[in-house]
C-alpha cells in the first residue's frame, strides 16, 4: 500500500461495507473495501522468529465496543474502548486482579473518550515498537499467516500502530508519514482503522526506555528466568496530549 498524505472513509452500505479512499500528494488514488460489522486485526513488527509482540484489535458484529490486547496478555489484561465513551485499561476478570494486585478492582486506568478530531477521527490507543526491541528468538510458535506483518523500522526509530475510531463521510483527513494497514466497520457504522507510522526515536527516549526496562526486570527478578527469549514487556502510559500508548519492549 502506498504511503498516503490524505484520505477519507466513505460509507457504501451502512454497517456492512465502507470504502477507504487514499489519495497521495500527486493525486494518485486507490480505494479499499473495509468489511464488517465487527472484525479482528492482528499486527506485529518483523516476522516469526524475529519480531515484536503480536497485538490484536477486535469488536463483535452486534456491538461497537473496541478491544485491544497483546496476544500473550489477552487472557489477563485488555484495553476496552466502550461505545459509551467509558474507556479503560483493565484486568480481564476480578480473579486476575486479585491474583496480581490482591484487590478485586479490575480497572487499571480509566479515561473518557477524547473529542473527535478533524474528519471525525478519535485516537484510541498507540502501540510503539522501537527498532532495538525487534529481536531474534528460537522456537517461535507464532505462524506467518493471520498477522499483518510490518517491516522492521530503521535503526534509531520506532513503528507506531495507531488504533483510530473514525466517522464516515466527513471528507479527507491529512495524515503525515502514516498509512492505514487494515480496518473494519463497527455495528454503529463507524470504522476502526489501524494506521501505521515510522518515526525517529531520540537518544533521550531510548535511554529512558532502557531505564524502565531495567526497573521492570528488577521487579520480576526471582519470579522469571534471567534470560527469557521471546518474552515482552508492555510499558503503559500516555503522551503530552493525554493519548494512551503502550511501549512494546523486548525482555533483554
């Protein structure tokens, strides 16, 4: 798919199909049909045996709640972007919360759905994979099929998977250095898009991430192996605009 500078989503048949129109700076245009209602998207950086974590974005066919989780954490934690506007990062069950925190409360983080931006786009969650955190490991059981694989970013940069909830028929929305890789229609006619971008990661940011990784590993010392090929660290936070994000880091 070509890198698009601007594009729009346009409803063809409400709640069933949407046409995603991409137009680049030279006026070249392509159209992609997006199915629904409901769907599931799996995305990762690299390839089996050398990759990031695999992330899943999904929604059912009859509700417009959107869920995001790491494949290895899906049975423990998830992000819930509820249609009501109550957005959460939470434990999947009270039993999981009790096991890991000693309390029954499921909510880890809770925030209201942000106001829609230009063209009716609302940022849901961003997963960031630094180039240094795409590593080789043996005995990977992740198959090639069924995942949208993104090429490794250049050294000193990172890939961002941006989960966006978009309204339809709102005209073109400018996107700088990003492109939608997949999407599906929700039951209420809106569209979930996974928009991929690549950006430089400053030395200060890489140093800070290494510090956070060391703290996480120190906290897990004794509970897990010193060397754990294929294991990942999910560092949760938010950016300067309050948008929630997850750093997908290697266990190293």
